């Protein structure tokens, strides 16, 4: 039999056919280098977002207004660390190490979600983050459960279950404030005023401006476009705000009968690009804090390695 090996173009065709046929791509399967790189980019940034995202809410753990709220918040913030770990592990199956990903974050080469560069100023912000930020994340992540890369899709299933609890606890916390005293209602409204627009920015630039969308949709890494997901988030969140008796800070927000969707105002894209390029209110603080936590944890990583070496040596001696 002739030794026939497929060339790059043939391999790519088989790869795309598998994607079109809704098969999952697994770590040991052949994949174009560009697919691998694009996934490493998105997944590492996603993992960084989960971990950096612990900071704004972590800021309130010691000041939670009751033991019950403190327990919920602690569990929620720990869940975010877990999400980071699942996604880092899934990204490692693509041939990049956790150290390399963290280094890229510290060097400013890898991004994380823009929203976490805004400060959490009051207790109401914790509720707003759960309701809006986790709410926006779910809309996006539900579609990522069907992303074409198997380990990423499977990680998302668990993430979405936990995220759904996060969204509900945030909404419930704001519901309590919104039904409370005048001052508490104002706190809830103020939090919505500050977190609304950054939440819409989480979905990324308009489709026409999105550098990676076309290719990511073809590879089914992304299943829905940035604008489609943003619209879905607005449509689901407006009635929730109405139920809370709060006003979304957008004078252009209006139900459009013909489209069957809410129309909404234009995002401040200058602000979006300023924040993703490192010049938001908390960018520097977030990375300084992450570096410090990472450095403080060096002894744990060293201890794990030393233990691992000891175990290996013992096994060798016993063999
Ligand atoms: N912030 O071509 P585009 C959570 C970047 S955390 C920063 O549309 P893509 C939570 C984009 O990376 C979960 N950067 O990109 C945790 C690209 O830059 P590079 C967060 C953004 O990838 C704690 C450039 O702009 N969820 O739930 O096709 C507490 C062009 O954009 C942003 C995820 O990470 C942004 N908002 O689409 C509470 C979801 N938007 O890489 C909650 C996973 C865009 O070329 N990620 N950029 O330098 C995704 O689904 C996609 O990456 C995006 C962007 C939809 C975000």
C-alpha cells in the first residue's frame, strides 16, 4: 500500500468537516495552529477574568452586612477561583503551561474582562456584580457549552451551573436593598448606574469591529456573535430591573415591537478601548494585587513540587 500522508490543506479540510459535522475537537486531534492559538488566547483570557474577577467582590468579604451574606460571598468568590482552575487546566491541554499564561497576564500581553477594572464602592455593588456581571457571563457561557473544543465545552457546563447560583444570589441581594429604606434603594440604583454600561461592554466590540469573530464562528469556537449576545442580555435584564423598581441608565432604551427586542443607546467605545488597553480605574491595582498574591503563594508551589519529587524518588526506590 502506498504511504499516503495528508498535506496541510487536506488536514484542514478534514478538520473543518468535523467541525461542520458538530464533532468535538479533543486535545490529541490534529488542529490548525491558528485554531490552537486562538483558543489559547480566548481560554487563557477567560481564566484570567475569573481569577482577577475575585478582587472586586473579595473587597467586601470582611465587610459583608451579615454572617449569611458573608458565607454566600465567600462561597461565590471561591467558585470563581475554581472556574479559573478548570479553564486554565482545559487550556493546558493545548500545550501551554499555567506559568506561561500567568506570565502573559503579568506582562500585560494577555487581557481579562474589562469589567473587573471598575471599583466596587458599596455593598450594593456586590449584588450588582452577581446580577449583571454573572448574568452577562452566563449568556455568553451558555453558548460556550457548545464550543467546538471538548475540554472548554465541558468546563463550561459546570461553570454555568455555578454562575446561575451567582446571578440569583446577586439579584436576591439587590431585591432586599431595593425593597428597603430610601437610602438602600438609592444604593441599589447607584450600583446599577455604574455597572450597567460596563456589563454591556463585556460582550466585546460590535461584530463589524470584532477582530476574531468571523474565524471563531467558522470554527464554532463562538456560537453567537458579540452583538447577538449583548442583545439577549439586554432583553432578559430589562424586565428584571423593572421588577426591582430600578431605572436602567439609558434614555434610549425602548421596546421595539417590530424587532421584538429592546433598542438601546450606544456604548462609549472610547472608554471600552481605554480600559482594555490598561488605562481603566483599577487596571494597575488589579495586576499589582495578583502579582503579590502569586508571589506570596510561591512557597505552596515549591512545597507541592518538593512533595512530588519525594514521591517519585520513593516509587523509584521501591521498584
Ligand atoms: N474585556 O475580536 P473580539 C466571570 C478583546 S468572568 C477585555 O470580539 P473575541 C466572573 C478581545 O480579547 C467570565 N477584552 O474578541 C468572574 C480581543 O483582544 P485580543 C468572563 C475584551 O475573543 C468573577 C479584542 O478585544 N467571560 O464571569 O472574539 C466574578 C477584540 O475582540 C473584551 C469570558 O471571558 C472585554 N469585555 O470575543 C463575576 C468569556 N471584549 O485577544 C463574574 C470568554 C473583547 O486580540 N470570552 N476584548 O488582544 C469570550 O467569549 C470572547 O473572548 C469575547 C470577545 C466575547 C469576550
